[in-house]
C-alpha cells in the first residue's frame, strides 16, 4: 500500500483517469496462452489489485473510470459495487475482452449489449462508457463506433494514437464529439505526444512501467502547458499486484511486457496522482448514470460463449444409465502453484464432462517440500472417493505412478498431469477408444489429428525424436511414448515393476506392456504448454535415460534379456 498522500495539484485543471479491472491471467500478454474458457480455472487475485488501486485513489483524493468486462461483472459483482460505492464510475470493456477483429460485426454488436447488461445488473446503474477489450481501435476501425453508439453508450475510450494516427486530424487526439447515424458519441483517446512526427502514448500502464520516469513526466508537463484538453491516463489493476503468480510458457518479450517493474507502478502513479487532479470520464462530460431498469438479457451467439455441457436431466433409478467407474490418478511433486488451477479443472470436469462417470481420485505427493501437501489435503477433502498418498522423499514420477496404481480400486484408471497440459475434458473421447481387447489408450499430440499449442520447439523435437527411436525397437508403432496422459486397464498392470523411477519410467511402462503383448491405441490429443509452476524435466539426464532404456528394451526383445526390476510400489502414507 502507498502511504497516505496529500495531493497538491499544480492547477485547478482536472484530468481523466481510467483503470481496466483485469486479473493477472486476463492480461493482453497472455491472450494467446489463456483463452477465456480457462479463466474460471485460475485462482483470482482481482480483489487484491483493485483494493490497492482504490486505496491509492482515496489517499490522493482522485476519482476514475473503471472499465470491466461482462465476465468479471458476472463473477465479481460485489467488487464492482465497491468501486461505485467509493465514488468512481464503472464502464464496459466487452464480455470476454474480444479484439474488434476476433468476431464478426454482428457478434461484436451483440457482445456490446451483453457486456453492458452484465455490468448494469452488477452495479444497478446505467453504463455510459465503452472501451474495446483488446487491441485499441485504429483509424480503419472507426466504423465500429457506430455500433457502440447504437448499443446505447454515450462515450467511447478505445483510441490510443500511435505512429501517424491523427496527423491529418489533430482534433481527434483529444476528447471530442463524433456525429454518427445513431447520434453523437464522445471519443476519449489516451493522451500521446509527438516524437519526430510520430505519436507516442505518454500515460498508459505499460508505458508508465517500461519508460524512464523523467521523459514521461516531461511529456505530461508539456501536454498540460500546451493543451487545453485534459490528460487521459490508463492502467490495469493487475499492475498493483507484484506478487501475482508467474505464467509459464511465455516468451521473453511477453515476460518483459507484463512483469518488468511491477513493484514500481504504485509509487510512480502515486506521484502523478499527487501532483494533479483526476476525475472520471462521466464527471468530466457532466454525465450522471441513472438507476438501471431491469431488462431481459439479449440472446447469445455461440461465438461469444464458453462452451458448456447441458446438465443431465434427473432420471429415476430405474431409467438412469449406470455410471462408468474411473479413477483419476495424479502424481504431484512441488506443484503448489498449480494445485488451485488443478482443483478448479477437476471440479469443472466432474460437473460437466464427467457426468456419466463414477469418479474416484488418487493423489500421490512424491515428497514435495513446498505447500503441496496442505493443498492436496484440502483438495482430497472436497472430492468424493479420494485417496491421498505420500512418499517421504521424492522418488520420481514413475515410482509415484506405481504407488498410485496399487491404491486404485476400479478396473480403469486415467493418469493426469498435475499441470493440466492435457485437459481432462479429453477423457470421454479417450474412453470411447478403450474397446474390448484394448489395454491402454495413450494420448499423442504427435498423432496426425493431434496438436501442440504453445509448446516450445525443443520440447516437441525431443518428444518426436524419442518416438522415432522407440518405433524401431517396439512392436507397436506409436507416434508418442512419453505422454503421461493415459487410460489403463488395471489387469494389464498387475505385477508391474520398473527400472527407471523418473520421467523415462513413463515410456518404460508402455515398453513393458508392448513386449508383453498388450494392445495399445493412441488418442490424437491436444497438448498445451504449462501455465503455472515449473517443469521438473532435466533435459540431458532425461535424454541419457531414454537412450539407456532403448538399449534395455532392444536387448529384451531381440536377445531375451530380462529388464531390471528396481522400482515397485511402496507403502505410502
């Protein structure tokens, strides 16, 4: 929290402050990694960042316009009401924060109405303003303002002049009124300055953090000296949460864009807010939101909605089909950062995709030394038919699987990665492949119909190279041998022992089953990059282990040498 500040505005002029209410996982830097249908799986920190911003505004005596997407309004309505109660304005930012060109114009128009309805129902006031969810509007996109006006908004704040924008129309660089077919619309562009004839924003969240402080302060002072219009600034609530979880799988530029200098943001912004007076857009335009009149929610288009499964209608015991017993086995080692995400993923799967299954759960804590044990205990208490086992020390993922197999009481067991790189929503389709005579269904992103999303090229190449070598040794020609995401028949695993307790033991399981004549089929799966926590894979050690395993499997197949039996299930506690 920033200490209490007594603002000493340099003039009586007022400027405009806008705040995007966003959680860390909704930020633009992660848009390609985290689609909107995954938002519910993350542990929210929205209240933390928003409360920090509200405290700073209270300390400095300023007011702001807070832009919220409709999804946040539906999931955190109490937070938006807090913002209004603190004397600030709440406006709209789309429902799922779409960019203009993500959806067709008709769907964009519907999204405007849907998001406005959601926010109005949350705050009980008519929403006056709109800002595009992603990718600011540029001059070729101004046709969209007609749809904004038709949706009933009084102003739009979606322009951020950049490059040659505004060169032929300087009036478009400041707050101005635009006449449209549906009526007049105020436009509130983010403030910018000219550098060599090119427009550069001077009051935006990422610019506040990335650029040196002195040039920005100089540009803002120049604006206030030379321009009668108010300065328009913006930032995001997640920028007030430097302790937010780090999203894995991001590139260097994404990490710099999102995380660099987060800790400095409150202090830098506090200086600006202490020196100048800021108000909301509605206050500047002398607009007063009226109480909302309840209306029916507009119909939804499929393109705008998160895909959901309709709930199964109630059936009598005589007509209800029997549910198929399935145990979900999840090995864990130091996964404290990802376990809240796993929890939400499993609960959602059980409620939607797993309605035809009688699910049991086995978690194996493989000697974690972080807070995984406590989190797993909480998760086990929430889930039905759940067994939690622990290794006193880390033994490796394959050893954890053997311990978990020994605790399973159903004929079918599905192994899931704790990091959810394979979405369990794929399990029902995998079960369809487990026909009579099939012992294992193994997920393969390398299958012709499979896919890898945001997976590092070196990781994909390593998996493909290993598969090419295993195909030369084993009988069944699979496209992937290293995936942990599989469904097993327990009778195929009776008496299973391994030589390698680690990552290569996962491939060894398939190798032993192959040599034993068991039938393995592949499911074309989608593999996504890890979003939270860190991978435990050690590349050089794993490569060496794979080569050693290949030699052992080749000797077992062609020279009939027995495989070493060093790793078996242990009596975990």
